[in-house]
C-alpha cells in the first residue's frame, strides 16, 4: 500500500532518521518506514493493515480509537499539528519515550495522518542526569555557604571556651560545663569539614599514592574498628597504577564507607574491598556528568547488608539524608565522599539492591609520572559482529534501553526484557539466541543464576554473560554467582561491553 504514495515519498521515508507512520481515519497503518522497524522491533509487513494502537502501551492503546472517532465527529484536535511526548511499545513489550508530531492531509477525499516519531530515550537519560548534577551542585553551594558561616561562629565559640577553661581551673563545676561546650564545638567543626568536603571547598593536599600500600596500612585499623562480626577481605590488583589523591582524606573516606557497611550489617557480614585499574571512555563520560575520559584507579567497597531501596538510592548522596535513627548519624558520610572524590577529579558510583547489599565504587585520577605505562587509547571498536542475537535481561529501564541501543549500534540483534520470568517465556518461544546477557540481582523472585539454570536446561550450549554492580569477588562470596562465571561489572564502558559480549559469544 506504500506504493500509492509515490516513489518520492517512499525514498524519503526509507532514508529518514526519524520514524514515519501513515494511518487512515480509522487508525489502520498504511506506511511504516525502516526507522520505525528499528525503533519498535516490528517489520513493516507485521504492522501495515493493523491498528496503530499495536505500538502503543496502555492507556494510549485503549484511548486512541476514541480520539479518532471524536475527531471525525467534532473536528476537535488533540495532537494534530503539534508535537508532544508520548510512550511507544516495542514488539517485546518494553516501552520507551517518544517525541511525536502529527500532520493531516487528504487522500482521495478522505483524511490520512502522518506521524513523525523520534526515540528520545537518550535525551531523557541525559536530562535526568543533568538535573541530578544541577541538584548536587546547588546543594553544594548551599552547604558551602552554610559551612563558611558556621566556621566563623565556631571559631568564636572554640576560642571563648578555651579562654574559659584556662580561667576556671579552681571551679570544677564550671570547668566541666566549659569542657562540654568545647567538645560540642569540636563536633560541630567536624560536621563543617564534612560539609566543606561535600561542597568541594575543603583544602586538599594531593600526592602520588600507592592505594594497595595505603590499604595495607589500614588493615589493622579496619579490623579493630569494625569488630569481629565483620569479615573483611581486601583484594589488591596486581600492577595497580598510582593515584593522585590526598591520602588523609582518602583514608577518612574509606573508613567512613566501611563504617556505613558495618551499620548495614547489624548481625555481621562480609565486607570486600577491591582495587583495580580502570579506563572511562568518552561514551561513558557522555552519560555521566562531570566525568572526564581517562585512566583511573578504582576502589570498590561491597557489603552483604540490607541494601537500599530505589528511593533511598536516589537520595543517598544528599547532605543530611540518613536512614539511621535520630542521633545515630549525621547524614554527611556519603555526601562527604561524593564531594571529596569530585573535588579530586574523580568519580563515584553507587550500586545497591534492597536485601542484597551495596557497592560503592570510587574512581580516583591516575598519577602521571615517570613510571607511566603506555597510554591506553580508546580506539575504534574492533570486535566484529555477525548479527548475533542477544537476549538482554535488565530490570532498570534506563540501563536496559542504553545497553539495547549500544548493542544494536554494534550490529547485534537484541531482544530486551525486564526480568527472569519474561526471559524464560522468550527462551521457550524461540531457540535462536546466541547469548544470554543478564543482570545477577533482579526482582520477581528469579535471580540471574536461577535464569541461567533454566536457560542451560533448555539450551546447554547457550553462552551466558552476567552483569552486576557488585564486584566479581563480592558476588562469588555471597553465592550470587559461581567461580569461573563470565561477569561484566557495572558501570562499564562501551569498549568493555563490546569486548565482553564478543568474548562470551566466541568462548564456545
């Protein structure tokens, strides 16, 4: 039916970057261009002649025919002639944000409607991250201003209490009061330091630091501070680069993270501290505000505690936000670490699942010195694909959309689902997958390992690649995966994703 609109229109539609759909006055699809095929996962033959609500999620699906009936009866326009944000529904059932503009014309005396669609998933992700970055920056400016004023007040208070203490040696009761005031003022000064760290205004003294040696020096302190109920494992990477960082502030940050981990494991648990070399490429930086592409030294601290809900995770770095009881936490621990890492030119990433523990990964800038190794260049993706089909299982909507788009750009055919049960249904209906790429921890009662067991039962030769925000050693210790399992740690760069995917497929 496309032919009736002429070869010129078809030529334009075939090369258009945006999706183009034409429907008649009853909602029947007359044209579905190649961009729409890529966007929705349907072929044109599967859609043409069907109602356009096939690619709409609820409630649009149920309401659309009513809009058309109302328009034919009254001429009232809802979206014709203007653009708006809507949601689309892919063939696999997943939804994604769209920008839609609709125009109207007539064909043989009857109205037809032309829709121009643009997938704005990446834009929405960027907007959300920009809003988060702006919020953190605004909080930092507010906190910095407060800290400056408090410092002035505390200077007076501390000075005055010291003078009182010197004059009250022969009056013990008043001396006790003055000393109590001094202790309270010193605690206030400590809080101000954390506020300055969050607002990135504390004075730093960066040096070239061997992180592995620094952790060795902290070993006894950590065991003594955390107690016997916390089992501590330190995994030091061989050939670790030096970091350019303030060692005193870094020790304080590591200790704070370990204390947070201990508090999340009131009945005891396992704490894993790992070091590694890391390269954050331009693709990763484009999705994370304030990240500069380059070489970093990473420290990952993972606990087996109660984890965080998505609501808590969203606010974890906000100053004064805490889930602890009143009087048991200032809410400045994570915000201080966030500010210190950012001020140092690094990056911090938090990963947590309710009931499954937490990983905090700090990326510290690599020290560039005489012992420099050869620089690592990003290069082009040299991992050749042959259109292999990948079943992607990821419960986070933004991560799933990003990875799906990235793998599709690499040349893979991707079917993306939200959880293990949807993946099992997909595996039972088709047997042409070349790889199962799944998150380890997922909602719905089926973990990544449970899904892998079912996939291996159905297809013993199917390669499986896991991904998790928890580090490999931590995931093995908590028995979320078994030793020898292929795993890609979050967050990962596009190059790391390409290499792991290719390696997992070629392994067989």
